[in-house]
C-alpha cells in the first residue's frame, strides 16, 4: 500500500535554531516528492519539489534532500523564525496512470522566542 | 491573481440539511480535487476530476458528491450531512498530474 510517514509528529524549537523533518515513503513507482507548508487555518503551499534524479534542493532557509534508494526525504530549516511555525506536509506522487497524491500526516513545528 | 477560491470559509449546519461548498479556480487547470483534513489523519482525498465531466472517487468519497460541468468550478455537495463530516475541507487544482497543487483557503464545516 502506498504510504507516507512523517516524523516527528510535532516539534518545538527556539528561534534561531535549525531543525530537520523526516519523510519516509513506500509509493512505487515514484514520480516526485513535495514539501508543503501549511499555516494554521490556511491551505498548504508548496515549498520544494524533488524528482527521482535530485538529491538536494534549496528554497531560501529550507533545504530538502531525497534518497530515492531508501525512499527517504528530509526538510532542513536553517535559522528558524517565528513565522516558520506551521505544519509541514510531505506529499508523494507515484508514476503510474492517474495515481493520486499520497499525503503524510504532517509535522507540526512550533518556533518559540 | 492566480488562486483557488472556496466558499463559504466557515459553515455550521444541522444533520440532514443539504449543502454545497463551491470551489473556483482562475488558472485554467485540468485537475481539481477535494480533500478533508482531520486531526491525526492528515489530508485525505474525497473526489477528483481530471477534466470537465470526468470525476472519480478518492479515498473517502462516502457521503459526498461532486460535479464538473465547467473547467473552473468543482463544487462539493453533501446531500445529507452527518456529524462525522465535521472537518476542514480543501479544494485544490493543478495543471496536470506532474505539477504543484494549489490549495484554496479551506472551509471549516461543523455539522450538529
């Protein structure tokens, strides 16, 4: 069964610190993986997309990595800010017909002063 | 401005009273979807549509209906809402199956 598992479920860090969120998936065949940021009460917004051939991709203070062999991805946030407080959702798309997107349950990040 | 617009943003209704949540996108996207988001369960797909007059069930379609009479609109219909349909609903659209999904702002529905 196609699944996406994220860890930790929730995380609290001090402003200015770095953190890493994890995503493991079993979706096969694999097409791409996206990290979304969802602020409370709002819709998710895409941060990065990773395809099979990409290992690392950065978007400002966000850096995503992908290991397609082990089916793992991480999202590293550098020098966290209060505005980084949100849920981060890992979404994987398979490469088979009209495979729907498979969503992780998200990691709830709280950045505190 | 490119966007996905849902209405209403908040709705409280009673069991059994039919309701419709509208979704409209101005990006000429082929694909549109409806999701519900519940604590501890994440986003789950209700229905999706690959084009006008083409709709398919997602993971949790029971109790819902959709229609896609025109490309820009994809309403979600609850014929007889029940309390277990209390949730946060998101509409999303994307140009094709390879691209980013753009989400609406969400509709928080409470069925009492």
